[in-house]
C-alpha cells in the first residue's frame, strides 16, 4: 500500500471513530465530552497533515539541492 493511501485511511479511521464516539456521547447526554473528542480528533488529523506537509517540503528541498 502506498504512503498516500495509508495516510488517507488513517485520517478516515480517526474521523469515523470520532464521529461514532461523539454520537454515542451526545446520545448519553455528555455533550461536553463529545465536543472534546471531536476537537482532539481534529487536532490529531491536523498533526498528521502538518507532518506530511513537512515531509513534502523536505523532499522538495532535497530535489532542488541536488541540482
């Protein structure tokens, strides 16, 4: 499996898990915790995206450094 698909599946799993957990928590009346779960999932996905963008910039820098 390529790296791009791995990252997409990782983000999708985090999103689905957060949505299910948030929905269950809202139904049980724990809206504050559901909001915290949603925000933490968003932060986790943002960290993954920033990490991959950083890796992309390093690769671009290496391409131009070799010329």
